[in-house]
C-alpha cells in the first residue's frame, strides 16, 4: 500500500489533482480520505458559536481519529469515514465505508501540519496556486456549496482563511516531497507525480 498526502491552500486545486491521479491509475486501485470529513463534531455549539468556527486552524481537525483510520487501512481493515456538513457544522450518524486499496490518498489543507500524520505518508505533495486564483475558487465554492453570501465569504477569508494560510498551511510546504505550482492546470507536474506513484507501486510488489 502506498499512502499519498496532498495538501495546499483552500481553493488551490487539490481536488482536481486527486481526480487526475485517479484517472491515470488502474481502476479500483485508489481510496481517498478527505481531511474535511474529520472536522470535529460541533453539535453542542449554538448557531452563533458555529458561525465563529475557524476551519483553517489545526485544532479544528480530529487528527487522532484520522491517523487511527489510516493505520487501520494499512492493516487491511475497512474504515467508516465520517460525513461532515459545513451547513450544520456537525457529523452525520452514518459513515462512508472506505476499503484498503493499493493507493490511499489523504487530501486536505492541513495534513502536512500534523507530525504524526506526516510520518504515515509515503509521498507528500503540496499544491500551490496564486492567492487571487484561490480566492476566486473559494468565492464560487462557498456561495454554491456552503450557502454563504459574497460578503460573508470575503469576511471569512479575511478573518480566517488568509491568516491561517500564512501561519499553518503555506509554511508546511517545506515538508513536501513534490510541489505542484498552478494547481490542477499543471499537467506536466501531475504526470511526473503519477509516474512516481507507479514506480513506487512497482517497488512494493
């Protein structure tokens, strides 16, 4: 099993990179773990308190459960990945079954910020993108998927996303084995990464 971590700022194009990697590998050979599924359950908080949650700070992630699940996958066990809702800031009672596969991709903005998680990753990737490109993607995503107004998105970006990116996300790209500039648009870098994954898989067989 090969475990790959794909980090990068919010709106950097991580999901696009993941999709392109999956499409280049044999069918049914990849399982994806999303860091976003491991946000802490905030059902105990009021609506006003939930609106103030800083989703870009490492403390918002239940890293212990995430690392436990990765270790279980490495042991050949199927896990129940949580389902998290940005609209309610809570976890659903149901989970998504994730089976151990030849390649496990762990994707999220903060996965290089946790030392225990970094040790579990065979290949660490950082998807880089210009701040204005990321902001445009964030605006589109948060309005369409998270029910925020344009003003709310800008306020949230200025209060949380930008300062946390500078403190906890961008500095951790020093831990990356591979940096992909221009996000999902950089097909050459993605091809190089995919070739390396295939080489690693061959070495492990």
